[in-house]
């Protein structure tokens, strides 16, 4: 018995689907792979991102953050800066574009390397803004009893 899997054999190839089977597989089952090239992105999203200029030799990133905030303001998208990043909302394409533009403006300022961590949220059941999410939790907290 070999510890290695058999090499895949191409059975058929179309622009929409690729079928492969493994030689010597006991059941000779075919595996189907879907073509994802035309898969649409969600209509809207919010992104909470933290952009970090790397190798500037300066512990402060306030100037770079200000540059990014100017780009966000010019985009016309809804955004909220907080102490550890910014949340921006809008269409998927516009939001991803403005994050790329944030990188571009920091690079234009002479920074050679930029790292960004992002959390992306989408919903398909209803429209909900970041502000709506915060208000929902604040509403729950307002019902809490304060200790006597």
C-alpha cells in the first residue's frame, strides 16, 4: 500500500467545470470543481481596518493616519475613525478601492511597506450600518439595572 495518493487524471475540461478522477481509487469517484471566475461579490460591506506603515523609524503614525482620513473623506463613503483603526462602509468595490487608495497615499508619502489587517462584514438578510450595530448593543445595555 502506497502512502502517496495517485496523481489526478484529467477526464474532461470545459470553461465551466473541471472533472478529475484519481487513478487506482477504489470507487473511481469523480470530483467536480465549480468555476468561480464569475462569482459576484456581496453588494455592500463594512471593513474595519488598521493600516500600519512599516519601517518609518518613527513611533507615531499620526501623519499617515491623517492622510488616510483625507482619502476616506474624499471618497464620500461613510467612515468612523477610532483609536485602533477605521470602519468604512459602502459597496464592496468602493470599500476595497478606498482601502487600496489608503495604501497608495501612504506609499506616496515615502513609506516603502504598508501592512493592513481588516475585518470585513456582510449581510444579505437586511441593511445594517456599523452605527446600527452599536446602537443595538447600547439599547441592550440601557436595559441593564445598575447595582444598588
